């Protein structure tokens, strides 16, 4: 099995309560927790219809191909998965686990369970599952939910009862990256629900727009960013991973600004890899000046055209501050403002310099050097 091989997941597994109970209590000691997590992940993705490269799945799971193959082998042995192969293509066909009662009646599986655990544990487990509990001599002292809490219920809250996806605005960012699509194929094991805040999701989408991060690669990055031992999500580490991701060159048509910034800049540079400093500039334009990807692309094009094909921070940041203060959030608006205020002027014109809170003031020597780059000296 190789990472460049193709794969497809088939089978329509519905994990009822009885089958889930058997999976946790009986199958888990046999296949191990890692294989069990893989099974659950494949079950979630079992509705995908097309063949895709295995590397994408391995990145999402943060697994090597050898470990993945070993875990699949364990699932094969206990009839939870069938692995079918044709040339360099694999079909992973999921099988439903037996219910607890069916598992116990299976002579091979029951004996294997006893050998891997113990006979005493096997009998104790059966007793816990099948013991008929009679609590007629017990008094019900359970607390009752106070209905007075519903006094705060509003008509807006009522919309959540309609059965329609009312939280869609949670993912409606002005980004190329579709957060809903991203979340559809990532399990809560890899990206726990408590970290799926609107602010985190918005920054995930923005990082993807800046550095052209695919859905599968972003799932891998997010999984790496979650720290289970400290129950934390390190956004700075995610930004670092995205900023240093290698870009894939593709040509961008002139006037097309609604593309990821890294892709746009590589196209302006005829496919040359973007330097680390230029990647940081892109990050600053987004994080510090709050410009979206299309406005950033307009500004990058403008700066390269006017600064001898270089990105000069002391030239870029004052203009970025101006765009931010004037709520410029579309490529069209940015082009109009730059054409009106910042394009090449006569030799008597001076460069606009604004106090942006950053150390961007220029000495006379620096201003003269910049004017030379712009062809004004």
C-alpha cells in the first residue's frame, strides 16, 4: 500500500446502541483503541463516492501508511472491514459489528476475547450487560429540571426548533474557504467541538485563503494543532504551519483577484516560491490591517508594479492602513482608491506616509531611495 494509491470507502454502517455497545466493550480489547478510532472515522466518511489519493486520508488521520495498513489489518481480522484491491486502487468496505448477544454466540470471537482479556472479565461483562436490575425498593430522589428557566425563551430561540440548519451563519465568512465543507469530513476526535468557535473557524478560513491550504491539508494541520494532554488549541502553531506551507503554482488571469494570496503572488512572480519575509507581509496585511484576500492581492500587485517588483513594508503598510480606515473590502473598491491616490505621479509628487501605529516613518535617505525605485528620481 502506497500513499499515492487511490482509495474509496464503501458500506452503509449504522451504529445502533446495541452495536456501539458491542464495539466498545467487546471489539475494542481485540483491535485496540487506534483501530477503533479508524473504524469510526471511516464510518463517518463511508458515503464518499469517488476515488481519492490515499495521502489525503493519511494526512487527515495524521498516520503513516504503514500504521494505517496495520490498523486496517486488525479490522480485517475481526470482520469489521474488508479490504479490496485492484491494481493501485483500494476499496475499504465497512462491515457492521455484531451485537453483544451475537458476539457471545460466535465461538471464535468469544474464545479470542477470553484469551486476550480473561475468562473472569468475560463473565463479568456478560453479567453487567444482561443482569436484570429491579429497583422497586428504591425511592426516586432525582432532581427535576425547573421549567422556570424557559421564561427567558425568545422567538429567536424558537427558530432552533424548526429542524432547519439555523447556525449556517456561523460559517458564512467572506472567504474562499468553505468552513462547512471543511467540518463535514473532520471528526470530533481530530477537531473537538469546544474548539470550533466562530473566531477559530474564521481564522482557519482566513489562513486557507492567504496560503492556499486545501481542505485535507487543513484538517491535518488542525489535528496537529489540538493538544489532547492540555485540552488546548494552539492557533499560533496553526498560523505557523500555514505560513510555511509550500505553494502550488498555477497561472492566474490578469484582473482575477478572488484567489488565495500565495497563489496570486506566485503567479505575479512567474511561479517563483514566495520568500518567508513576503509570507510574513501577507500575514500582517490580514491580521494587523484586517484586509481580506482580494484587497491584499490588489495591494500586492500595486506594490510590485510601483516598487521595482519588490514588497517594501514601509510602502505597503501606510497604504494598508488607509484601506482599512476607509473600509475597503472589495477588489473593485481597492483598485479605484489606489488608482486615485497612489499610482505613479509626476516627479514633484511626494509619497504619502501615514501614522499607522507601526514604525513606518522614513528618513529623507529612505524616501529618496524609494522614489528611485518608483522611477521618480
